């Protein structure tokens, strides 16, 4: 090929490269398709007084929809409802560090990532801007990469330090500020003659009810023993086999659950989603005491002002066996506001085209939520990412 004949193809190639990664969404996620959001995924319908329940919160409610690669923020700002989002790869666990003004989000692909977000505090002045007012949305300030084999699920602050369920290790890992991880807790049942059995997922150890330290914390799992049948197998026995482990003794302290998730300590009581039966309840004398039955696979739990915000997910058909107590055909992707005192469902927000919810967390930070809203408008978002500045982490 002559030098002159190569010029048009080179010009087209250079123009293609020049146009890539211009959308802030793509840059944040490092994913060229991040900006391709199907609007149907954001469409929702509300039953009851869901927005009124949400308006009692100190900040937005964050929801991760892992299979759709979406983080959603639901908020009522000065009487106006705001639904915003950020697209990240397979997001699940959420932890809010109020003292440092940070939101930690787990992204479980290979490699695993943990994103740190913080409210926009100011806009960097630019020529002709005057003194622009910032919009206090959550902006990314850092992402750290971790081995995909950790299979991170839940995140929690324990003793002021970030921890994660390393589900594939059957353990809890601390995620130190400089980076990396170290295993700091595991149940006694994986101890073997050659040390802990970290080599594969035997238990589906998937949530952290965070106490003041690891000893005061509790952890949910789908089983309590190492066996040839593992939690990802379709023939894994689930009905009534789920447990809660004590952080202090590393032994089982509650039984009779079915694929439990989202264990949380609330005023000294241990609450948990009994996912396989679509229930929310608490642990009383070592057994699960159900409070309410909900339409779907319960996962995701945040409690504030006496109201539990509980997620339900659709049951994936090939995993019907994991949900023996759920009406699979009637399951829905939704968040429900439940009054803890009575078990009354105050209201629900359902995504008709939704799929799987993992994490739910109240975000008591000075923020209106996430940067992106529908309809997608580029100028406002580009300016936020171009000029937005967060306060330094302390």
C-alpha cells in the first residue's frame, strides 16, 4: 500500500480514537458501553406511601441492582422526588463512612473493585463562570482493584475500618486504606489440619451485621460445613440450612434459615433477610422469627427511624430450587418500606423491568444522589465531572 493511500484510513482511525471515552460515564466505569442505559430499567411504579417513608430519611437511599450494572439513588429533595443513577460493573455491597464523607461501592467482576464516592463540594472556577454553585451529587474519588477470586459481596465498616465478605474464601477481609486485603475472620467450620479452607466457596458467607468490632459482629451463610456440594451447585441443599455465625466464637448461633442475606444489627437486635422464603425477620433465641413476607427473593436491608427498607428480586428460573418459599412467577424487583414495630408495608417502589437487587443503604451525607438522571443530558453532567471538586478525605 502506498503512503498516500493509507492517509484516509489513518484519518478515520485517528478520528475514532479521538471520539472514544468522551462520556464521563465511560471513563468512571472504564467501560465503553457504560453510557448505553436502557430507559426501561429506570421506569418504576409506586404503591402506598413509599415516597413519604423515604422523605423521613436524612439522605438518599442507595440501591445496587447488580445484574443490570446499576447503582440507584432515591431521594426526596425539598418535596421533589429524584431518581438518579450510575452504571458500574455488577455492583453489590455498599458502606457509608459518615465520619469521612465517603460511600464505598463493591463491584464484583474480575478483578473486583471498590469505588469510593464523595459529595461534590465545589466547582473549580473557569473563565467566564463567575462563582458557580456546585450540585452536591456523589462523584468518584478513587477505585481500588482486588483479586477477582475474593468474590466480594457485602461491605461494612467495623471499628471504623472497611471490611468485605470474601465469599470465595469463606472469610471476611479487611480492606486497608493503602490497598490490598487481609483475611481477618472466618468460621471455625473451615479450619482444617493444614489451615483454613480458603481455596473455594463452601458456605456462601455473604453478609456482615457490623458491631463495634469483629467479635461483636455476626455473619450470614447458606451452610455451616465444608462438603462436595457447594453453594453454586443446583443440588446444594438450601431449605433450612442457612445459619448465622458469631464473630466472637466463630460458631453457629442461629439456624433454620434459607439462603440468608443482609444481616444487620438494629438497636441490639439481629435482623436478616430469609431470602429463600421472601421474608424479613429477626433472630430470637437462635431461631428466625419472621416479621413480614414480601413478593420476591429478599436481599438488601437498611433501617432508619423505625422503617426497614427491604429489597426483593426476581427469582432466576434456573435457581428456583434456592427459593422454596417464594412465588417465583410473582416475584418482583422492588424496594419496600416496612414498619418494624408492626410489620406493616408502608409502600413499595417496583421496577417492572428490574432483576436483581443486592445492597440497600441510607446515605446520610450532604448529597442529592448520583450524577445521572433521565432524560440523559450531557452538558450538566460533563460540567460536573469537568469542574466538580470533593473535600479532601480525612
